[in-house]
């Protein structure tokens, strides 16, 4: 019955957020902040019943893995921290980020296909008994264009 309840789960797919935003250019050497909506990072439960017996199955988000499209990945134990526009740069930090070392030039649509997958731990309970079921996974994808910028610093010239 726990498997029946587990199979009826409809978990939300992650919504990918990043700073810089996915529709803007990422830069080689600059950390890209990654996060999932905190509102969806909550346990979800479903109950299945037949006369005299009910089983509750609860899925809890455990981690998110980001495949960054360039062969690298980031593993984050939580939803990540949203970037705050008004925060002082020295006081800001991300608990989930990735730094590209190459540009996406030459890739299809000149972008890396970024995929995120949330792993949900699944437990059941019924009549004072509990157990563990196979984890569930929800996924999402987005395209990130990564550019490489270079600068040249020279001594000031008198005019």
C-alpha cells in the first residue's frame, strides 16, 4: 500500500534560479549563484486508504545536483541562497554556486544546457510502523550562455 501511495505523488519540478539570471550572460571566472524556490523545499505527504488501513507517505527534499553543461556539477544540500540585490558584496555569500572555466561559445545555441535534479527521501508510516522507500527525483533544465571577458589595465596617460 505504501508503494501505491508513493506512485500517486505529484511533486513539483524545480524552478531554476541563478544570479546572474539564466537569460543573462554568465561570466567565466565569476561564481554563478544557484537556487531553487524555498517555497517548494518542503516535505510533501500523501495518504492511501482502504477500509481499516491507511498509509501516509512523506517525501522530503534532501539535495539538489546541478549539471552545468560543461562537464562540471555542483551538489547542494539545500535549496541554495537567493542573491540579494541590495546586499553588500563583501557580506554576500552563496551556499550553492558554480564557477565556469570556459565559455559556451561553439555549443548549440552558444549555451550550456544546465540541469538540476532534486532528490527526495521517501518514508512511510502506518499503524505505528515506519519505513523507507526508494527516493524520488524531480528535474528541470535551462540554457546558460557563458561569456569570457578580458580586460587590459594600463598606466594612466597624461592628456
